[in-house]
C-alpha cells in the first residue's frame, strides 16, 4: 500500500510541475562548459600544500579525496588547495573535482619525503620581440619546495625571469631580451637541481628602401618597397586624414588626401616595425570640368550603417566654382528629382538665375540675381525642414550674401531630405544630371561640401574658401585639388564616413563609368572677392 501511495504522490507532483506554473519556480538556464584545471597532477612533501586553479567550470565545486590520510583538498572560489597528510616515504591519492553540472575531473597527487627536481621542459626556443614566441613558462613537475633560480654564465644578458609564481604555483616565466644561449638552474629545499637551456634567436629586422616621402600633389602617390623583413606586412597611418596606405606583397603604396604631415608604420608578422615620414605638399588647384567631366557620389553606403542620411531635417550644399558659359538646366550640384541646384537659361536669354528644384519640380525657386561668367563664386543652399514658410525653409547664399529666392512653384516642400534618393540612380552629382549631355556644367570647381546641418549665413561667409578645425555636421568635403591623373576626388571631411567623388565622362550620355582625368584639367584655384 505504501509503494502505491508513494507512486501516486510522485505522479501528482509531476503533473503539478507540468500544468501549474505556480507549483515551482522556473530554473534559470545557463550554458554548460567542460570542467578544466590548470594542473592534472601535483607532487608534495609531507605537510606541504599547493594550489590548483579551476580554469573553466559550472560552479558549486566539490572535492573528494581517494584517501584523506594521504591528501585532502578544500575549494575556495576557483582555487583548490591540496594538503599532503601522509608521513610515508611515498604515497599516492586522487582528488576528484565535481561541479553543479556533474562535470568531473581529477588530480593525481604524489607524496614523498624527497622528490627529484623535474621540469616540464629542459630546453626551449625563443624569438626576441615576437609575440607568443618571446616567452616560455616553465613548470616544476616534482620537487621539494623552497625553490630558487640562477642565471648561469652570461645568461642575464639574454633573458629575464618572472618568479612571482615560483613558490606558490611551482612555475616561472622566461622572457627573451637578446639573441644567444641562456641557461637557468633551479634548486629546491633538499638541494635537488634541474637546468633548462634557452636557444634564443632574433627575427630579421624590417628594412625599407625609403624612410621619408614628399608628395608634390595632394592626391599624389609613391611606393615604398620592403627590402628585408618577415612577411605578413600590415600598415597603420597615424593621421589618416592626411594620407592612406595599402599593402601588396612587399610593396606599400602611399596616397595623399590633404596637405599635411603624418607617419606610416609598417609591421611584419614577427612584430618588426619601420616608420615612414610622409609629407603631402601639393599646390592648390581647381578642376576644369569644361562640360567634359562630372562627378558623382553614393551616400547609400553610409545609409547601410547610419539611416539618418535618409531622413535629414537639415542640409547645406556648398560649392565654389567659376563658370565660363551659360546653358539651360546645366547642373551645379545635388540630387536630380529630389533637391538640385542648376542654371536656368541658355546664353541667349537676358537673365541667368540659379534655380533650386526638388520633389519632381513640385518646388521650384529662382535666385533674384544672375550669376556672372569668369568669376569665382560661392553658392550655398540651406534647407531647414523644421521651418514652415518657403522663405524660411530654403535659403540661398551667393558669395556669403543671402539672395532673395523667387518662388516659381510650391506644390510641395521638403519634410525631410533623403541624400540616398535621386531619379538618376540615387546618385549625388556635381556637373551633370540625368545622364543628359546638354546638362553638363561649363566651368571649374574648386570645392564642394555637403552638410547635415543648416549652416548660418555667418558660418558660410566665414568659410567661403576653406575650413579649419573640427566642423559639426560635415558629411562630405571634396577639394578638387588632386593635381595628378585620377579617377576620383578625395573626400576629406575628416569624419567617420568617407565618400569619394567618382569622375566620369559627361559627354557619354547616361554613362557612369569611372574614368581617369588627365593632370591638365587641374587649373589655378581662385576665391570669390
């Protein structure tokens, strides 16, 4: 009868656990790992203790000895302390460690009144300065405690020792400092001795064919060749705003980005390094597009990691240029079908205003003033979607002076600006739009900028011909001063995103294939009066 009632109670409790959440609390889940120790065996003299560390496990550890009269163990946190309790000449025991996940491992304990002094290795090879190969840890397998080390002959000039765990854990570290042969002698309290021999080599030094470079064009380049080293080269640029570097085998290509100085540090797989001093000192140029070339950028790459560029409440487009001809709808800069600055009229018209168009021409604005030919001018369009009226939302500045915009059409205004959207392949363009040759820009450009803030009139006026210091909201800055044959204009905004302007042939309607423009297109740079 008792057995039946006992079984019935067990069934009821099991059903309660399944059907009534209130009957028991849900146990938290955790990942079970293997139980691992830093030692699997220890050697002790009578009445001595040693420690073994738990490397991985699941907590709530217990230790059970096969014979408490030979060895005992206690656990505190992740440290197992083993004490020799035997007075015999020699004895052995096994300590079994178990965790709360019932993972088990064991420690072999050997006890003797006198041990031979033995090490886990009697020789090792080290390499000076090579991470992972410049140090060796030596473990005492058996010994009689009271350990001391001695650097034999001239070994002190080749290695240094870390003995912080020599007595407590029976181990020490040897670090190579110079090439040669070093010997370390270990002795214990019973006068036992052991020796380890270290064969130390030094890796080949890293040498290059030049240690300084001066680039005489902003986007100029040069190649540094590694003449000796250990392979696996990598480079780091201390100021990546000034230059960039890439590796191809033994060749390091250095390319300029802006004028300035920096260093490139080359490192091989064995930690050997060489430093190249870089100076970029190029003349100031503008690029003459002359209706032959145009440039485009793709901000969609930024949107992959930063969606804010698709819903901007404020933007500012800036350009410094010199026009040498009028033509209807010629493109200055912007997003076709979204937000674009363009010229309005052909050369036979009496006036030549700038035109701001967007949202499929549902918003169309015109400058009051006409722009002049053969004069450097700065154009800045500021859009602030937080404003309510057209006059407040859209502002145009010519040479730092606000121009009154004439509203030609306002069926709709911008609630946000999406820099990744245009009706010309979602490209942001300078010098041509919609793949139409007749819309190519007739003139030269020295600089263009895209901001994610609404710049004030004073900020625009103060920075017509250059920028200094850190600028809030500067997303892209294209300085058309490459000075060499190139297929792009470097973005030098100095922020976390880099969006270079790709150059293409404006005469090939609808074609966006990148081309390399000749050095001759770079002409003298000017500034608005």
